[in-house]
């Protein structure tokens, strides 16, 4: 099986930005699970959540992760924040020989960075409260799949990318 590099972590931690830098350094393709879903369905993450519900989105997310992990060419895979919620996804990550890096940031850092992103309908209400709750609920799940943990605190995206590559 191919040794992909998978970035996991909370919304706003910088997975996509860091993933782009890492993919460019490695000369590999970047596969972003949200982007794969949007390309496959022709709809935005928000539209899928609003019309079909979160469960439908999570099913698409599961397929997108499977397809990404099955790619023949080693790739940099950006797994959206909620990928770890599904036990099957966690098993797929552990069982693949992909290297999984968990990007970690404090909640205030995440809140600063999320902005009003259209692909994050779950943050529509009170982003700080939601991110605090999610970080609590998900910490053990990210830890379960991570081969390495990289903090994004006090580091630029380029510095985080160097730490990931290390
Ligand atoms: C989600 C994260 C988002 C997106 C959706 C749900 C989550 O992706 O998939 O809004 O549950 O953490 P990013 O992690 O790329 O922001």
C-alpha cells in the first residue's frame, strides 16, 4: 500500500494551507476531502449539510477518504476535521500505511482563523463555543489515529510544514 501523508485536526488549524506547502515540497498531489466531495457532487459542503443533512455528508466523506487512501501515487491527503468521528475511518487510517500527522492548535487560535468559511456550516452559531466542545470531543479520536503530533502555535504555515516533513 502507498505511503500517503495524511493531515488531520480541527477546523481552522491550517491543514489545507500546510498541506499545500508540504505537497509542493514533496512534489506530490494534494487531495482535500472537502474538495473531492464538492467536485464529485457539484455542490458545496454547506448545500449538502443543508439539503441532505450531516449523515449524508459523513457518508460522502467516508467514500472520499477511502478513495484518497487507495490512490496509487503517494499523496498529501487533507482529511477534513470530522473524518475521525467515524470508527471505520479511524480504522482505515490506522490500517493503511499512511503517515498521519495531527495538527494541534489552541481554541483561540482556531477561532481567529476560521472566519466565515462557507464550507463550515457547523460553526454558524457561536464558533468559539462549538470549537471548544468539538476539540474536547475529538481530542482522543485524533490521538488514536496520529503517528505524529505537530503544534501550530507560534509557527507560520511554512514552519509547520517543515515540522510535518521532519
Ligand atoms: C467539519 C470540517 C470541515 C468540513 C465540514 C465539517 C468538521 O472541513 O468538512 O464543515 O466536522 O470538523 P475542514 O476541517 O477542512 O474545515
